[in-house]
């Protein structure tokens, strides 16, 4: 890969030809940090494609657009090209920017656009000159940290320890939900019992009031 300042669409296409690339993979992320990708034959990777982009449906991405506004474009960024070492066929990976096909403006829920705006604000405010964004390998207080510690202690794999941690968390949540549900049911049962107890008392008080009223009426008539 060449320096970023020298990379353009023709550079990427030439590199793909030299490496015998058969497919290219456009990659982007949603707001939850999940990677998505779309693969195309390398014959569709032209210089015009870097300007026109590739269509996609944004309604299938969590937290993005509704179905009536889901038409979007993926614009490959030539500075991000890399040869995928894990694909069965030679595949070129490219990170794409998401834009609106009508206004040609960047989509405001594209995490890459949000990060770019944050960098621009950082530079304009004078707080710092550069910012580094990346995934946190170990989450403080989360299952992944306990998984690493458990794997080091027991010599087992991290994924096994992670599954055990998630299983314990799920079990504790289910137990808490059951206890809260039992509490709600007990409160409802107490309310029903109290209503049943108050029912005869109301009838007796009503009968007592009615009898007092009849006695008072009888005294008036006698007087």
C-alpha cells in the first residue's frame, strides 16, 4: 500500500490487477459498532464507481433509516484498501462512506462521518491535534475482562470463559425477574385478600347505617 497522499482510484485498480483480485468488499459500520459488508466482482471496480458509489438499503441496518428513506450509496474510500488475507478467493477490502443519493451529502448516522466531525471539532477547538479511535479489547467490569482472567487462571480458551460469564449473568437476571414477578403476584394476592376482607365490612356498615336511618325515621313519626 502506498502513502495516503498518493492513493487514488487508479492506484487501487492497479493494485487489484497486480494481485489478481477477483472480488472487492465494501465495509461499513452501524451505530452499535457492528461491521457490515457487501461484495462485488472486481470488474465493477472502476474509477467511475469511486464517484457514483454502490446502492444499498439502509432500512436493514439497526438504528438507521425507515423504509421510505432507505436508499443510500456506499462510496469507497481509496485510502483504505487492503488485501483480505482470510478470503478463499483474492478479495480487496475497502471502507465505504455512506451518503444520500439525492443530496450527495454524508449520512448523519454513519459512525465514520460522526468520527470525522469529532476530529474536525477537536482540531478547530485547539484541544488536541489528533484523535485515535478503536475498539476496547478489555471491558472494565464486563465479561471480557473476567474471561481473560479466568483463561489465565485455568488455562482454558477465552471464548469458553466468556460464554460461562454470559451464562451466569443471564441466570442472575432470570432469577431477579422471577423474584420481582413473585413479589408482584404476592402484592396482587394481598390486595385481593384485603378487598375480600373489606367487602363484608362495607355491607355491615351499610346495614348498620340503614337501620339507624329507619330508627330515626320512626322516632320522628312517633314524635
